[in-house]
């Protein structure tokens, strides 16, 4: 077996990934973009359309944190 290169493990990549995911969930104010479960679709296009609509609904649901006065700046 031939080794081409080695990846150096700097820091804790899995812990950093978890922190990033928690931060994104806090900013989103919802735990997930898409509800858990198994979904079946007839085509990739249908699945893509459903995923896009679901993510858009998730983003539209929470109220804004900025005031209307600061939004115009």
C-alpha cells in the first residue's frame, strides 16, 4: 500500500463542527431545516422542489430579531 499524503489533525474538528451546528441552529432559531423522517419521491426534481420549499418555509416562520427602524438603514 502506498501513502500519498497525511492529513494533520489540528484541534478537534468534530467538536468544532458541533459548535458550528449549534451556532447555526441558534441563529436560525429552529433545530433543523427539514423535519426528520423518511421521504419518498418519484423523481429527483420532485425531491429538490420539496426540499427547497421546506427550507424556505422554515426560514419564513421565525419572527425577525431586527427592529423595523434599523431595517431601513
